[in-house]
């Protein structure tokens, strides 16, 4: 093959590789958006769970003895 044909073949391979990389990059970007959304959702759920636990802890007696509710 001539040098020009070799160069054309290399350029064609580079163009194909570039297209593959662009597709891969787009897929990774989509995955990043999905994972970021999932992370944000999990953080929100964690914060809500912590708030519920804190509210339950507030209801516990400070001295460790069981609370008596109602008449003795």
C-alpha cells in the first residue's frame, strides 16, 4: 500500500474510535446522572430516617427508667 492509503486507513480507524468514545462518554454521562439522582434520593431518605430516630430518642426518658403514662 502507498503511504497515502495507509494514512487514509489510520484516519478512518481514528474516526471510528472517536465515534466509539463519544458513544461511551454519552452512556457514562447518563449513568452519572442516574447515580447522582439515586444518591440524592438516598441522602434524603437517610435524613428523614435520622429525623425519625432523633424524634424517638427525644421521647425516651433521660434517666433511663421507663416512662409511666397514665395513672399509677
